[in-house]
């Protein structure tokens, strides 16, 4: 037989975080801990189905008026409207002026991809693949891949993480924005920066916005953790809402994986804020064409769960309580880990653990220390030293803290 027509296809490297989880599952050591997976876990180390989600799922199951007809190409209207509303706020000037539109997507990744495809085709001129796209250093690895696969040729990084002080490199960030060509696209984390857990303060966001406005830079927010980071929807959306109040046109990719626990339902939304209603409608008309050739029509179940919850004052309050439960557990694990490391006298400073926010923490562990943690202690974390705080529990905190202490003490 002739050789396969696919014979020249090389094997792609595995996605790091999923490879880490696979290695964890194969590990038979009773002490093993998974600090890599990007999903919420209870103190028992189990996934949590939000009580409000269970309630709404039962309501949907009992609604005999529902069927399985296609949704509109842009998605479930009540989902799109309510998703954009919680991102921008009830009193948003953009909503009042009807210059907001949205696209239901397959998770936050789908929202990023639809936005990237549109920008590549239509931003600042037709089919502008040469426009620089700036991604923070470091960032969620999919940011680079999404824009590269959408056809952008010039993907750059901007300063973000200061390893020496284990915090935000604001001056480096602002300098990069000052030097960026006008109309460059900047991917910004709305809150709970992944992977560092380090966010600008409101005053720092104001400085960032001032430079971006003066340099005509385009903000593309990725909002994957609204409410999940601090426990407050308003606090976690502050940056997006401020940029809107400053008159920016912008995109905001939203994910409901974390704050609704709907990981496998792939519920996302792309909020578009334009100068006026006419501009937004023309943008949506082009996005409709992109969606048509990508997934054609989105799925309904997850979107109905979110829409039903956000539209009901009672369910909305219950959901906010569920989200705060998750956020508070993460904040507690941060506090407990820091206190244990400080009590052990672990070399270095550990205040960054509690100064960071959201699911992830950049511990400051170097690759050799990470390797020690994985091979000797069976504690699985990313090579960058990023850990998922949800992987910590009251049962494994002492073991993890002592293991970090050993790694830092033994290995420089």
C-alpha cells in the first residue's frame, strides 16, 4: 500500500495543563496533589455543581414549552443581553445609548476567536493581519494561539510581571504602550490575571487607560473570572466599566465556566462596545457571517441556565451567594498557605500570595524547584510555578507548605 497522505504530519506537543492532569491521574502515590488544573474544587477536592444551577436545570427540565430548535446565529437573545449587562453594569452609558451588542460563543475561547477573526478582517482597514497584537508577559497560553490562528502575523508581548518584586511591572507596561504603534490591539485581563494573579489597582488602570486613549490603542478584555476573583461582580468588572466610561470602543470576552461552574457547557459571550448603535449593528452583521462558518448556531442549555439566573432577582442573588462561597474559599486558602510558609520560616517573602487574587498564584518557584515538587513530593504544578489555589484543601495545606519549604530551602 502507498504511504499515508498524512505521513508528514508531526505529532503536536501535548497541552501542558492537560498533560499535567494526565500525569497526576496516573500517579499512585497517596500524597499526590493536583495544583495545575484550572477549575474550582471543594475542600474535598471535588467539582462543585452550584446549587442555583441545579435549581435552574430542574426548572428547564420541567418547562414543556422548550424544544430543540436552532438558536439564532448570534445566540440566545436574553443570554446575550444579560451577559453584557453584568459585564458593563445596569447603569452603563453604553447600554443606555444602545451602543452595545454581543455574540454567544463556545466559552471564553470562542469569544476570543470570534473577536480575533473579526479584527483580522475588519479592524482599522480590511484584512489587516499586520496590526500588532500585544499579549502580557506572561499570559494564558491560548491568547497567543488564538490570534495567531486567526491570521495575525505580529504577536508581541508587553511587560507585566516583575519577578524580582513578585508584582506588577507598571512602568514597563506603560512604556510598552507608549512605544506601540497606534491602533495596536492589547489583550487585557479584566481581573484575576492568569497566570500571575496580579491585577492593576483602579489608579493604575486609570494610567493604563490614559495612555491607551492617547495612543489610540484598542482594548480587548478577557473576563474569565467576574465575581469569582473577589466575590464582587462590581469590583471584578471595574476596569471594563471604567474604559467604557472613558469612551473607548472595546471587546470583552466573557466566560461562565468558573463563575457558574459550567465548564463543559462552554458558555461564553463576546460583548462589543462601539461609538453608536449603527456601528455596533454593522459589526454584528459581520460577526454573524464568521459564526455561520465556525459553529453556525450555539448550544442552548448552558446559555438558558445563565440567562434564567441573571434575569430573576431571586436567582441572581442566590447565584451571587454561590460565587462568593467559591471566592471566599480561594481567599482562605491564600491566607492559610501564606501563614504556614511564614511560620515555617521559608526563605523569601510570601506576602504576594495574599496580594494576588483569583484562582491562580505565581508562587515564585523556579523550574528546578517545580521539578522537585512534582518528582519528589508528587505535587503537580505548572513549570512556571503557577498553582491553582482551589487545589489546596484543609487536608493537604500542611503537606504542600512543607514541600514548598523543602524545595526553596534545598534548591536555589
